[in-house]
């Protein structure tokens, strides 16, 4: 079955970087974009960016430009989200989520399959 | 950025009630709108895409409508499993943006 399995919880100090992985299975990895969404404690959902696993192109939210890097490894069917210069308010649950439209598509789609979430805690 | 505003923020309802949640966009976005259900400790679940299309496997008591700037999610008859937080999300223009969420609580 289609599944996204994320890496485990992380605790980082302010200023450090964190790299979260998301392993896809049960479908053709390069056929669907992958988004990253986060939820800080007590807050709503926040879109961070999207990667095309086929060519590796990315589109980041302006808020995270310069701090976030999304990459993929087609040999292991994993996508990665690295966030640098961590601040206390980066403490959140980070999700990967598959776009439901097959690449190439005339328009992006909604997010139909989600990973289980990775808790990142920024603490001194 | 397109701002998404949901109302109400919290909704108290009973099992069997008909529930409607509204989502308004700061600019027209055709029908590129999704609705998600989110429970604590779980991943969000896609319910509706393209404003009114029911995702496979989602019960038919969930329905969506609207286009342009105003959208609604309706649950025709609440079940105990439906108590959760619901988010709308636009995917018309990057950055994709979510509403602030509507928490559906037990009355």
C-alpha cells in the first residue's frame, strides 16, 4: 500500500540544523511531487515547500527561503527536508505529504498521503 | 499570499447534528481547495479536493461546495469519530496556505 514513513524525533540546540527523511513506498516515487508541512504546538498547519522527485526541482515558501533545503534520493525513494539555523519557534511536528496529481500535471493537487510526522524540538 | 479564513474557530455539536464550516479566501482561487481532518497525534487526512470532490474512501456524509472565494464543508450527520479539527487549504497559488482550523467539539 502507498506509505510514507518518516525518521524519528529529533532534539536540537538553537542554531543547529536538522534533516528529516521521508521514505515512500507502494507507488512510483518519481511520479508525484512531495510537500513538507509543519505544525507548531497549539498552532495550525503551515506549508514549507515542495519537491519534484523526478528532476529535484523545488519551490519553497518565502518564509523559509535560505534556511530550508529539500532533496531526494531516487535510489532509496527518500525525500529529505533540512532546516538550518534552528530557532525555538521551529519546534514543531514536520510532515511529508504526497501531491495527488501525477507529474507532469497542468496544476498541483491536494495532499493525499501523509507521513506519520516527525517531532523536532529546539531546546537549549 | 492568499489568506484563508475559517469560521467558526470552534464548534460544539452533538452526534447526529448537521455541521457546516466556512472557508473564505482573500482572492479568487477557482476551485483549488482541499479540506483535511486532523486528530491529535495523527497525520492529517484528505477529505475533499477541488472544492467538492470526495477523496476515495471518505464517507459520503462529508461534502464540499463553493468556488471563487467562499467554500463550505458539511458533515451531514456527525458521528463520534468526526470530532476533530478541520482545515481548508488552497493550492491555487504558491505558497499553499491553510485556514487556521475549526475544532469540532462534543456538546
